[in-house]
C-alpha cells in the first residue's frame, strides 16, 4: 500500500484558525482539552497507517471490507532442488521437464560432441540411438552453415552464437507413477551477435511438451515436441547493439537449474 499518493495530508486543529501547512497563524490561546484532542487524533492516525501497512496477517477482521492476500500467497513454493535425480512426484517431473527444455534448446545441442552427451543424460536408454540420429540430421552442416556456424557448431571469429531458453512456467497434462506429460512455456534468445551477423539475436516464445518416463530412479525424456506461443504483446524496448548483446552473453552466465 502506498501512502501519500494524493498529495500532502492537511490536519486541521480543533479550534478555528489555520492550516498547519502554512495557513493563517493561530492565536495564542490553547487549552489542555484541545491539546489532548490533537494528540489523540495523531495517535489514531499513526495506528491506522501502521495497520494499513501490515502484511500477511492471518487473522480476519469483521470491519474490513477488502480481503488482503496473505504473505504466503506470493512466497516461493516447492521444495529445494535436489543435487542428483528428480523427485518421484509431479513437482519432480515438472522440474525435470523445465531443466531438460533449457538444454534441448541451447547452443550446446548444436555442437556434435556435446549433443551426444546431452542425449545420454536426458533421454531414456532405448530412445537414445533413435533421437541421436534425428538430431544429427536436423542439425546438419548445411543447417549450421545457415546460422553462421561451422561443422562443430562454433561461430566465426568475432561473433557469438546465442541460444538460451528460459522456462516461464510448467503444467502437468498427465501423470502416472511411471510416466508424465509436461508442458513447459518458454521464452528465449537465439541468433548470432556480431558486427557482420546476418542472423541477429532475437527473442521467441514457445511451448515444449515433454513425455517423461521414470527409469532407474529418475525422470528421463521419452519424446518431445514444440509449438509457437503463447506470446505477449512486444514491448517498446530499444534493441541493443551487436557488441552490447555479445558482451551481455559473455558476462551473464545462463542457468543450468530452472526449477
């Protein structure tokens, strides 16, 4: 609650006269009764302000006409991230999906050497060979060349390739003891930062759907798909220069644990 938005509050004393913020000067007469009245008004005003600014009071009031949200309604939720493996519940499945989304749409997935490691870490064993082949075909030399990258997924000297995914939210669309389907709403950055880049860094909004399977005490990806949106109305931010974008990518590390 923000106080004072309507300008200065003027307090008029009980006896005739003036405004304490520069009105007519009061006469010298002052009774003990008027002084007590003024003190009482000030005390009540301070108490009212203190009450209005209290947050998160779980007690109910019979005089209040507006329900205030509890402090817990905006507090962080969920358990602490685990160091290895994911919890065998819906939250664990959502955490796994959010984190897998960040790596499946990253710059590392374009590098053949890192791609093999990611496939082994993310996918169920019986799908690894199939998905490795599909990803290798999708990220062919021609595809990489169109992005301004070499066969190893590296940008040319003086340029920086960017592909970062930021999960905005997750939703469980189905859940069983050993399988789960999770939608991950994402935004992200992708493109090549550099003075002569023909593929400048831009933003994107998309939703990934990941089919997960519980195997060997952990959630792993069985398959995944991607679709555009939902996308908000674009803001009016001024686009940064290529140098500013490249510097930001180098100075600000990406997140490896999303939820």
